[in-house]
C-alpha cells in the first residue's frame, strides 16, 4: 500500500528508501522464500567439438604456517564477481570484450565454468587432506558463496539449491544489463549458504544513498546494493553454534576522486550496518565480501588517494589475503577492452580481528594467462574468485570494530 502511494513498484520499495532503512527478513519469512531443492549431481562440462581445451587455469592454495595451530570453527568462503551476462558483450557500453571469442562469452558456456570455479578448488584441497581437516561432512565444498554482477539468479539459485544451498538476491535499481540484448536481465548481489551447516536468522537488503556534490549523503538512492545477514553455524548434531555476520556488496565503479569518495562513504555504511547486526546478535565475527572497485594503494589502478580500502582497515577489519600473504594479490581483475588493458586489485574478503585465515586461493600465475586476459575459454569472468578457509571464534562479543563514523 505505502509503495503504491509513493508511485513505486511494490517490489522496488525496499530498494528506494534511504540507505539507513533496511529491508528485514526474519528466519520464518525466509523459510517460505527459500524452499530446499532436490540434490542432484554437478553437471559435467563437455565442450562442443572445435572448441579449444577448456581446463580452467590452474590455481594453488597458500596456507598459514603448518606449525601454527588455528583454533575455532572452520568456514569456507567464496567471493566472486561472475561478470553479468548482460555486461559480457563486445559492445563497448556492455563489456567491450572485443578480443574474446563470442562463444567463450556465451552464458550457456560460462555458467558451467562459473560453477566449476566455485566448486572445484575446495574439493581438490580436501582431497589433498589440506583444508579444514576437522570439518564434519563438509565434502570439500564452500560454506558461503558471495557473488556480484549475477543477472541469472533463478538459474543459479536452482543449481545452488540442488547442491544444498539456500540464497538471497538483490538487483541494482537501474541495472545496465536491462540495456543489453536481453532487457529482462538485472544484475545484482547474491549470497548463498550451505543449509545443512548455516541458519540465517535475519537478512538485510539495502541500497546506498548518493552523495551530493559537496560530499553529503542525500536521500537519492545510488545504483549499488548490499546484503548483510545474521548467520549461525550448526554443529555436527545440528545444534545452533556461534553467530556471525556475513555481507556482500559491489561498490561504485567510477574511477576518479569523486568515485573514490563515494566508495568510502559506501564502505563506512556497510561496516556500520554489519557492526550493528553483530552487536544485536552477539556475533564474534564479521565477514564482508566485496568487489570494492577500489585499490589498496595509489598506483596504476588509482591515480588518486585511496579512501575506501583505508576506511575498512581503519574500522578494524583486515583483508584475508593481505593477512596471510603479507600484501594483496597482484591482481583480482585483468581484462582487455579494445587496445586498453586493465589489471587491478579491487576484490576483497574483509574480516573482523577474531577471524583467522587458514588458507587462500592464489590467482592464476601471470605467465599462464593468455594474451586476451579474462574472460576466455579457460576462465569465465573478468574477475578471479577469491576463496579462503577461515576459522571463526567459538563465542564472544565483538569489540574491536569501530563505528566507522
């Protein structure tokens, strides 16, 4: 009723409110929306004849010192900008991937490779007896999967549901995918969790607000969205365990000083929203998965002072990759658009201090990557997935994260 009075489509009402007004879904409401699907086998990829060999680029795990005994509950996390179907064209306004064979950009090809990338690495590590050796029945699969630029949510939800995951999705208010060859597409952020291991007690979906030219927040919605969920691990007997807060977002892409100022504003709000949820449920851990569109330091990816990344660090978060490697990876996205090449580090898994890092999946070796960069036959997105084996504290309230005012 209220949405209609304001002249808005009812399903959009929650996304056009000021960013401090969150859409809340209780566990009972979510159970109606996220009905489990029957489990079936992961599809086998059989490329048609004439296509190049399509083995994904090899990747390896970097682990914490073997002598270091990490305590806590294991949690496997995947962060992945999957490259929207509506943003993967040769059209400069919708991808500009002119050096990529059209068939390698086709959704029917890429979607299977995206699943392979999400599900193959933890399985390989589990088979090697390396990751989360005390996991009970995990089967080497990720526990939480955070995605950006997903514009085929229904297909993905069915595939993930068949593998034992529930999920939630929020499209952008004005997705550029609507201006692609398929105007029904809407890209946004999605969050999937293993239903046998994790219960979701409350889910917030929100759209950020734009900044005024003077840098002040307005009531006008921006085109960037986020999901923040209060989650709780279950133990082997199905009993509720420690709570934690999980978030996914895709920040403003504009690469200039004003864009960076907006990203810092969005980062501050995301951290504040996550901390508010953590305080409300007594969570001991916060995990935020982002395509932040922001470099960790000034350089070729950012010819302006970084603000968004320092905002997260100053708020008390730490990066899973930088914590284990000593620095961020050399790239998380690498693409060619016409004659221009872009190689940036802009994707992150941010953690509260109580969360420890057991292992991270390194990007493909630079010498292995073909001249066309990403996407390609051997990789389905222009971003590489970030995957981390984490340890959550058993139970304690979170105190080290600042309010990020």
